[in-house]
C-alpha cells in the first residue's frame, strides 16, 4: 500500500520474545479506510514491507509463512473466542494480521496511523505459535527469566492446551483495545510519564507511577532484576520461589505483567479471560505439580478492578 507510512522510532525487544513497537506521532498523516464489516479472518495478509524492514533493521530475517488449512481454522477459532469487546474493537481497528517464520520474537502490534483520529493497527505473529500449546509457550517464556545452569529445578506454567496463538492474540488484541480506549495512558518515551492530557485511569491508580515504574507499595529490588525489566537478567532458578513469593504481594498476574502498565493490562485481561471465561487453569509450579508458586486467578485477580 503506497500511502501507508508507519513510523517507528524505537523497537523494544524484550527477552520474553515479545516485540513491542512504540510510535512517535508524526504530524498531518491521513486516516486510512477500513471495511469494518469484513470478517477478522479475512484480514490475514502478508506483512507489509515496512513491518518486514523493521525486523530486518533489528537484525532479524523473517520470512512470510504460508498458512495451512488447519492453521487457518485455529486462527478463526481464536478470533471467535475473544471477548466481545475485543471482537468489536478489532472489527473497527484491525487492518491486518500477518504470520512470519524465522521471527525470534512472538508478536508485534503496530499502529498504522499514529496521528490519525481513528487509529488502525497491524499485528504480526511468529507462525510457530499456531502449533504450540499455551502451556508449552508460557513455560518457555517464563524459563527465560531463569538461569538453570547446574540445577534440575524447573518452573512451569499449566494453562491448559488451547493454542499459544489464542493467548498471544488476546494479549496483542488487548494492546489494540488499550490503544483505542486509553485504559492505560499514552506516555512520553523519554521519561515514561503520561503524555499531557492522558487519563490517569483506575487501572493504574496506586499501582503505577510511570510507564515502567511501580508504586512504592509494590517496589521490589528482586523483581526489578528479572529479565523482563530494563537492565534485568536471568536469575538463578534457586531464587524462583522467592521471586513468586514477592510477586504474590503485588496485584500483577505474571512476571511479564510487571514490566509496564501496558503489559500489566494485557496480561491481566488475558489471564482473566482464560481462567474466568474459557475455564482454563493458570498455575505456576516449581518441580512437582504440587509445588505451586502462583495462582493469580485465585489470589491476584480480585485485587484489581477494570
Ligand atoms: Zn504486550
């Protein structure tokens, strides 16, 4: 699309495998037409050259994935299992979704027209997650937080056997909902503070003071040292129970949810929908299934109101 111009000034690549694009708004960009009556499945398209270039600039070499019939069915099922609000907003805001191979990170949500009055979004996924189950993918992601050298101890997440794509789609779609409704504020990239005029919503009140700065009640040097935080690194697996013990004292449903207010919302909504609506488990364990470290739907979900 010739007129399409996506401006991305910085790419934040977390070790979790999730890439998040942050846009600085250029002036005077036109809005883009979108047929909001078209089905969400029909929006599966090849990634734009701009998106591909963004990955190449970050040192990656992704290639277009050719979807099988089975994968197309999984995509359709995942769209129909989204909450009604997500489906409604995606209908009016999702321009395309794309699938790439050889993409080390999991997903990228990018704004097509950041300065438009009606923002549209593209979401790009690593195609491999279509064929992983959610527990397998979440466990892989969680283990990036730990150095397991010399230990047989492992952390795992039991979240049922829906596809990992279902989880990641809901997570990314929540960024689209958030970007549309401003449930968490926009923020100034340099300082992490909300942009002037942003809403200080109930969701972040008393929990976040800046984009990546938690309120003093939830400060933790240990949790600030994990790989999902800027400057963090994999911590010895022997510290796992201590880490989840610290997380239990907070309203965050996952370690990743404590990385920024955007991720807090996306993780919260995703875990909530999986456990409360789709009836899936969400339990983080150590070693044996009996070694429960965290069950956010049992202890944490009630601490927040959306
Ligand atoms: Zn995210």
